[in-house]
């Protein structure tokens, strides 16, 4: 697990809450309307389907609002960290000038960033139709600060641009100190020389020492000669064990002659045979867990419908039962998928809660 570097400063981004929450609020209201209309106006399966879709829209709207409100920006010694609830993105700083670009008013520069139809700009963009940049702009500010990174320049719309520039200058000085220390350590390693080997003059050895050295050298030469003889013997045995090339080639030819030719009909059938695409794979255990509440709710509804245990759709009991099945089935599956994306540790809690609710509903219906 990577160690979290303490940031130099946290930059307050320029935000416009009405613009940020307009689309999530609209989606939330549409989802609530779909749930109410599906349960109160449409009887039977169509009502449940509409209510399930409305619950999914409500959850997506809430997740979008939480995502937009949790975005924060930190300046570190060698990087800019953009983080949100459940994720982050790191932009490594690179040498280059930090500039200010005007986005509104006279002499403004054109900045196009995704999503085009939403009132905020976050992600990849294009400046003046000639440069690809990354954009973090949560409000229609008049200017933005362009920061050079390894992914390209990063356009940041900060509430206090002076604080952002001060933090970037501190990060640049910290980076220069780090590079200076790295160069000094490399220079110290190059200047270090290995210790010189001490050589013994043969003239300083006594007669006994010289005899011992000569005997050791003779033993080493004998051992080397024995090893060479053993290697040569092993090579000869290996060559003797391998069959000649002519025999191998003859056996290959005979084997190829025995293979029956493939008919044209079989080749045509093999070409027309449908192959499973690469994306169509068997679901893993983690993916199967996510759809367990949906499958369990469908089974309870099917069994209750076959046994004629489902209450009338127009009654209060029927509406409450349909709402309970929708929330514990499709809505729980959508919540589990969202939890797997942002909070993986909560997947088990969400799925277990949905299954427990389905168990209570099934006990109430089936007895």
C-alpha cells in the first residue's frame, strides 16, 4: 500500500452549489416521481419496473451529488492530488511556467471540456482548439491557473488563486531541494573508489609458504582438468542418446502422411461457427453477489404470484409490498454496484441488508 504524502496546502476550489446540484436534484425528483407513479398508477409488473428504475435514478442522483460536493485539491511536494469520496487522481508536476488564462470577458480563451451539456467542467478538455488540457472547474470563473504536469497542463479554477500560486511555488522549491539532494548523493557515490587490492610480493614469502602456494595451484589445475574431462564425457553421452536428424525427419514425414485431409465442408462449418465474443464471459463470484438481491426478490414475487399470495395492487398492502420488493431487490442491487465502485468494503453490508429484507417480506407473503 502506497504511503500518503502530507500535502503542502489544501486549495479551496471555486464552487457554485446551485449549478452543481441542479442536475442531481432534477434526477432525484424524477426518480421520486417514477417511484410514486409506478406504485400508485401502474398495477402489476409494469409498476414494479417503473418504480425500480425510479429508485435507480434516485440513487444515481444522490451518488452524483456526493461526488461533486466531495471533490478537493491538495498540493504536494511533487504532485497535485485531486481526490473525491472513494477515489483520487494524481498529477505529477513537471518543469514549466505557471500561467493564468482568461475564460470570460474580453480577450478570453475558448475552453471546451466534458461534459459539454453540464454546468461544470471536470476531466479532459481542449484550450483554444489547439491544446489538450485537464480541467477542474466547478464554477463559471473568469480565470483559471494552468499548471504544467506530466499529463499535460492542468487548468484549476480556485477560489483563492494567490494561495494556489504560493502553494505551487513552495512545491517547486521543495522539488528543487529534492533534486539537489539526489544529485549530491549520486556525485558522492561516483567519487567513492573501491579499496585497492593488497598484493603480496612473492619475494617476501618464505620457502614453506611458496611451496604451499605452488601445491594449491597444482591442485586447482588438476581439478579444472578433471571437470573438463567430465563435461566432455557428458556431451558425448548426450549426443549418443539423441537420434540422428534424418530419423527425426523421416518420422515427421510419416506422421504427416497419416493425417487425413480436412474436407471443404468441415472448413466451411468451422468458419461459420459462432464464437463467443471476448466481453461475454462467465460472471465472477464478486459480480454474482451483486445480483443476489435482484434474483431473490424476483423469486419471492414469482412464488407468491404462483401461489396467489400477492395482495391486490390497488390496496395499501399491495403498494407497501411492491415498494418493499423494489427497495430490497433492484434498488439494493444498484446500491451494491455503487458500493463496489466507491466503497468496496460496504458491498457485503448492502447485499446482506437487502437479503434480510427479502427474507422478512417472503416470510410475510408465504407464511
